[in-house]
């Protein structure tokens, strides 16, 4: 399998979360991927979350410990979803985090990147540019 080259930042789609052209930071220092959401509440075995003002519920979820770059350990909810990169849909594990104070609402970590992508830190928005070019060529 040939690995695609992805840049240090991009914009991708999370169709099951109704999120499109979402800015992501490719973070080879992070093992897991994380996505911003708010109002995370577990109630009667169902996880309720808010993504960009839209309430979404999950019946399948788990919890996992995540260690930040400063060594702080946090127990987070983890969901399975899908992400579209370079026009292809992939399954992805996402930990849920409040990232209000962060520049990027999503971090893509090594667990997702391995066996699929090589990271070129000199490049940006490679998948998004391809998507825009394909869209403009349809007219």
C-alpha cells in the first residue's frame, strides 16, 4: 500500500458528526486523535455531546487515559467515527476534549496516521486543495 503524503495541517470532513472542512493539526507527537466538543454528558449509558452547536449522541463509547505534552494525564471519552481525507473514508478513534483555547479543533495522532500517511511538515492543506481542485473541475 502506497502511503499518501499529508502536510502539517489540513481540512477534513467528519460526515457522521456533520462536520465539514474542519481544520486539523497533524501531530506525530500524539498517539491518539482528539476532537473538540462541549457539553459532554453521560446519561443512562448514552453519551451526549455538542459539536459546533449540534447535539450528537453515542451509544458506543469507551474511556481512555491520555497524557498531554506537559505530562498531565486525563481520562477522556473515546468514540469511533469516520474521517474523509484525500476523498477516502477511514475509520478513526477520537478522544473528546474541550479545545476552546486551541488553534485547531482536531489533532490527528500516530494511531490514525500509521500505515496510511507520511507527514511532510513543509506542506499544508494537501487533501483540502485536492478536494477543491476536484470540485472546481466538475463545472
